[in-house]
C-alpha cells in the first residue's frame, strides 16, 4: 500500500493509496474520525473500509486530515477538513483520469465531512456513512441528498443515539430518485469495539448489492 503525499490548501497531506488494476476502475476516498479525539487514517474502521473497496476493484485513497500525522496545517473545525477531502478527491481523479465513478466513505466526523463533499461533487455516485454524528453536527445541507447510500451505526452508541440517525435517514428517504438504506449493528458502540467484523459484513453486503460482480478473489 503505497504512501502518497499530495497538496492541500494548507500544505501537504499524507495518505495511503491502492491503485486498481483497471484504468477505468472507480475511485473511493475514505475519511477518518475527529482529529482532536484521536482520529487518523489508521483507525481500524477506516482501515477496514479501505479494503472493502480495494477488494472490489476500486482505486482507494485514505489520508490524514490537516494537522494529523505528517499532514500539514491545524484543525479547522470542519471547513478546512472539507477542503482537505476535496483535495484528496482531486488528487485521486488526477491519477485516475479514466475512472468511471466515485464513492465516499466516512466514519463519525469523517461521515459528516463526506456528506458535505457529496453535495459539492456531482460525480460521487454512492456513499457509506458510518456512525454519522447527526446529533452533533448540522446535516440539513442534504437538501436534497444527491446520491444513494448507506447509513450504518451501532445500537449501543452512547455518542450518537440511534434515534438521531434514524430521524435523519427518514427525512432523506422522502426524496425521490435516490435510495437511502439504514442498518444497525447490534451491540456496537460508537467505535465498533469488537464489532468491526460485523460492521464490515454489513458494508460488504451493501457494496455487493450496488456493485454486482465487483468483488475480487482477494476479498475471499
């Protein structure tokens, strides 16, 4: 998994990038949890989300937001991190000019950033939003939500109550032209401690439904 450095608004950003074998393979960008609460691109959920897409033939990038690891800059309460995410997608597209599609996946704070990026980039055709902090951040910008995707969270999440995500999902489900799915992982807390495998089973099942035939031998 090659280390990469690409330019961001406030300097260089570090990431890990796995190119696909096919020139026109789709792109996926994975966004990590809150930088001020230990979130990095090496978070177990982020790491496993990365390989869910790698194993389905995507060119995949995960990276550290500004001020995390070797990424330059400092925490910017979301606005700067959204710029970082846009820079990451720009870079991934620059090295995959023939990519036929793009997906965004985010965990917690990263899910909030990912959904904002989704609104600004019409080429994004699908999303995975894990433990979306619907009670902590304003998601009203999803009006309308431009792409179909999956919200997944744990029923023992003490940070984001299940009801907060369910309310957001029900609001989005009223929109025509998209399909929003919601899945709950029993017994999982906000960090999916000891429940990462169950989370990845949910994510993988959803991706296989949206991307029939994409799964590769390395996913077995």
